[in-house]
């Protein structure tokens, strides 16, 4: 079975985000970029499926500027077999990404598509769901465990009240949650080998997808600064403050 994994290039999760002075977005110039952490989990899961003899080929797809090739190389170093770079400098919103993935799925016919539950830059949590709708395939979102059969998959999902286990028939769309696995670090020999693995480059127009944004960002603001705390001397003081100042009890 072929597995397609979407890998987004985002600002590294360790970077302290700075809002641009004109409030149009966040600063990305000279900022460390990495693979979206939920997508690393997706690649790891696909590689484990291949190691278990359940997947035959892993295709890593990234969309955006030329630098997304680095993100694909990381996926290849972790164990993906080949990459597809959808090259564009346009701003890509979830619907555009889902439409591109739909065309690639029509072409590649994977048995399973794995995405992150959300990209840590836009926090949209939309692309996997939109893709499942466009393909008319079942979706298993927020996956924390995957047991892949021949024609279906048993997926444990992280939901508010606990864990939910469902089965979906294949082909299906899966989105990863944090506890699905712990991604491996690519070894140096695998990083070297990844340089020789093939990456196809296409553009949205050649796939027939209009990526024009449907939403416009009006303003981006820093979160409000936290107020400094106060130290109280006794529990009685604390209770008094909670009652009279915070008015929470
Ligand atoms: P979102 O819906 O934007 O929170 O993104 C959810 C998931 O969609 C991400 O974790 C990726 O797997 C995938 N995705 C979104 N944008 C891209 C992109 N530009 N390139 C590759 N995958 C993407």
C-alpha cells in the first residue's frame, strides 16, 4: 500500500514568535524553519508501517517556496521514498492545500493519506477534514494509535472525554495527534542517502488548482502581556483576595 504524507514547513516550535511591526503577520525572515511537529509524527507512522511490511512506498508532499525541499529531504532522511514539491510563492490556505492533495491522491492512488492534526503556524486544523470531504474518503482525525488492516484501519482518537476507537475503510485520511508516536532522528547515513532520493517538482497551475486565498487576514496582534503576580503571606490572605479582588469564589 502506498502512503502519502503531507509535510509543512513552519517556523520551528522553539522560536519565540514576533509579530511584524505593521501587524500583517508574523516575522519569518531569518527565523529557523522546521517540519511541522505533527507532520514529523505522520512521517514516523508511515515509516513504521513500511518497516512492519504494511506500506510499500511513502511519498512526502510539501507545498510552498523552494525551501520546502528541505522539509521533504528531512522526510526522506526519516525513511520516505520520494517527494513531491508543489512549488508556489502564493499564500496557501487549507482549502488550496486540500485541493492540491486531492489532485495528487487522484494521481498517486494511496491507500492512506497522513496529515498533521494542525499546522503550528496557522493552527487551522482544517486541511485533513477538507481533503477527506473532497475525496469522499473516511477520515480518522486526532489519531493516537493506528492498527492498519488490509482493507480497513482501526484508529484510536484523542477526544475531549478520553479516547475513542473507530474503524475506517481504506483508502482513508488520517490526522496525527501528539501521542501517536515519538519521531526518530534521521541518522547521518540516512541524511546522505536522502540526497539521492527523487523529488518531483510541480506547480498548482499544472495540477489545475486555483490557490487564490478565500480569506484575508485583517490584523495580527501579540497576546496581551501577563500581569505580574503577587505573593500572599497566608492562606487567609489568598482566600480574601480571591473573594474581594479576583471575585472567583
Ligand atoms: P492546517 O489545517 O493548516 O492546520 O494543517 C493541517 C495539516 O495539513 C498539516 O499538519 C500538514 O500535514 C498539512 N498541510 C497544511 N499546509 C501544508 C503545506 N503547505 N504543505 C504540506 N502540507 C500541508
